[in-house]
C-alpha cells in the first residue's frame, strides 16, 4: 500500500507505522478500561464507570471502522491471520528466531481481536445492567467478561514487554510516537492527524457532556433516572 521515501533524518527517527487515530484509540481505550475497572464497585462512581464504559464501546466502533478504511498496519487485512500463521510465529519464538512484523505479529493480533470482542461484550452487558435488563444473571456475566478482559490485558502487556525484549525494539514507545525501526517501504504515508484529533475531541466532548450531567445523576441515582424516564 502506501510507502514513503525517507530522508536520512527520518530514517534515524524510524519509519511511521502507526497512524495517529490508532495511537489515540489505543491510549484512550487503555485509560477508559482502567477507569471503568477501578470505578466498578462503587455506587458513588457509577457515572464515571458508565461514562468509561460508553467510551470503550464508542472506541471499539471507531476501531472496527478504522480497521476497514485506516492505514496499512491498522487494517484488519494486514494483521488478522489464520491459526497456521499464529503457530508459525509462536514456533519462531521457541526457536529463538522470532519473525519480525512491522505491524502487529499474528499472536499479538489474536489478543487484540480478543480484547476488542471482550470490550464489545463487556460494554453491551454493562449497558443492559444499567437499564436493568437481564437481572442478576447478566450482572454476573458482565463481571465475568470484565475479569476475562483484565486477564487478557495482563497477557497483552506481558507479551508487549516480552516482544520488545526479543526484538530489541520499544513497542510501547512506538505506540506513542508511531515509529518503528523498519524499512521505509514498510511505513505509511500519512499519520491522519485530523482524524486522530477529531477522535480525541469527540471523546473529550462526550466526557464534558457527562460531567455536566453529573449533579443531576448523582442526586437521583442512574437507575432512578432511568425509572423517571420510563415514567415519562
Ligand atoms: C500499560 C498498558 C498497556 C501497554 C503498555 C500497551 C501497549 C501496547 C502496544 C505496544 C501495542 C502495539 C503492539 C504491537 O506493536 O503489535 C498495543 C496494541 C493494542 N493494545 Fe495495548 N497496551 C496497554 C494496555 C492496553 C489495554 C488496557 C487495552 C484494552 C483494554 C489494550 C488494547 C490494545 C489493542 C486493542 C491494541 C491494538 C491497537 C490497534 O491496532 O488499534 N492495551 N498495546
């Protein structure tokens, strides 16, 4: 797809691999998940929990779209591979000759798909709970999914650290500045800053609107607010 010819200065900084929307998406998702997790048990923080949950859901929708129309390494077509490719990658790790991928490696991609699927299911069941659909059983399912997601996040972060050590490249830094030490032919042409900024502004705007509604919601409680709406 898009390739770029790098100047010597650009070559030193590495090749742009992750566009801005993917990076903004990632850190907003990580932060929102952390906030949702930490605020889960407290009635007092319920609006924060729900806001973080809606943010995760919105981010997943965005990422599904961006996976279809985004830049080279953000596209599902670039990193979703069959079991054969995952096995071959894992074997390369065992043989201590790890395959190198400019984008996500096949095993990492599997975890990413799992995280997106769990994020979608966790937020859907959380939404149903909030509107008192499904009763205690669905609440249990919501909690189970959230725990499963936390477990996968731990695996994901451990794999990122391991992979960074094996390949002697800082994958976390790459998810921040977008660049990796790969050939310019592996890079993307544009960072799509406008879409990244738009995503950030949309999320901040949503948080602001939720913040504005905080006093009313905490006075009545979300379930009570919902019941009030039902009575209308
Ligand atoms: C301190 C915590 C975290 C770190 C350091 C981290 C780091 C990373 C890195 C380095 C990548 C790129 C991997 C690669 O090069 O193939 C990545 C991708 C990803 N991570 Fe994380 N991550 C963290 C937390 C999370 C959390 C909490 C979630 C989900 C709730 C998450 C979901 C994802 C997803 C979905 C991708 C794929 C990005 C994309 O293509 O859009 N990460 N992460």
